[in-house]
């Protein structure tokens, strides 16, 4: 599957946090998050491994009770069912891959 760049298809995930599914396959799904400074991703866990890369900005990422100051070029991997969350320090962009695929993130109109 090839998914060409588009400025469309962003949706509000949480206040101050937009998300867009970039591409997906049978076992993985890649998502872009655009996050406003001051927004908050509350602590949560899920049955997906989550690998991420900070493209732009600065966030404070909490993984299993340990806080990490994350800057552009930093990456992370959060195991299944590990509690995590984030405070967005500066306007930020992150790309994350989920495995297994998060079907609830697949757009209603599949990418062709």
C-alpha cells in the first residue's frame, strides 16, 4: 500500500491533539499526531505495542511511571498494556506505529 501525502483526514483525538492514519497493513498501523503546546494525553494503557518518533517540538512522555523529556529525533517503544501518557510542552508532531493494527484508527473510506 502506498499512501500519498495529504493535508486532509485529520480528526480530533483529544483537545489540542489531531491525528491522522497515514498507512496500515495486516499487522501494523502508522499514525501522525499534531499536538498543541499545553495539551495533555492522560495516562492510559492498551493491548498494542507503540513505537514513536518525535518529528518536531517537545513533549514530556511518562512510561510506566518514569518521565522522559523528548525532543526532535528521539524515539520510544511502549510495550503492550504499559501505562503511559504525555504533556505537550511545545507545539509538536509525532509519528507512531501500533502493532497489532488498531482497527478503530482505520478511516471509514479506505486509502486506495
